[in-house]
């Protein structure tokens, strides 16, 4: 567990958080399919017993897929998205993940601050391209980004 600011704590997701995470993702118009298969790799931001942010990581060999980064509307602008993304990227580095990919339709300008850069969809690793998020859930118009393990910061 890690305190972010005030009464917000970042912690690994627990099974009892699942319904609240699903609701938060739905409110952010993010895909919920496949979350259950990777829920043990999700982190949440919690305040006063309420889940106010979430981020997850899918792992495909030496590659990862950052997914489901969402912050409740009334908590945006407080650094929770940055804190959650950093926590996921630190976990990926600890686990030896070489490249972390993501797909987005709305936040392509947000993720470069975390070392992500745009790439052509076909340049993603075959392992990540086989993911449900890549192959079915995110539209072909999604921006694909990658952050390589050599990134510092």
C-alpha cells in the first residue's frame, strides 16, 4: 500500500473490489471484457472505502499491456492517473517486462509523460496483438503506444 495524497491509498486490487472496478471502467467508457483474467495485476486508488481510480497490466511473455487506467470524474486532476500508471510501470519493471504497450482512443497526449511513444499498429509484438484488448475490444482507429524497458523515469 502507498499513500498518494490525503486519504487516498494505492493498493493491489482485491477480489471484493471487482464490481466497483467494473462500474468505474464502465463509467469511463473503457472495455471491461477480460478484466477478470488479469485482476490480480490491477491496482486501485481508494479513498474512504471508495474506489476512485484503477489501472491494470496484462502480461504476455516479456511484453505487457497497460489497460483500464481510469479515475472517477470527481477525482480527476489530482495526480491519481499518474500515480496508478507509475505503480503499474514499476511492477512491470520488477517483473522483467521488456516493453509495455497500450491502446487509446482518448489519451494519446497523456501517456508520453510516462515514456510512451506512438507506433504503427503492426509494430506491436505478436504476443500483445493476440490479446483480447488488441484483437477485439479496441477499434482499429486506436492509437498504439509503447514504452521500452530502456526508458528512464
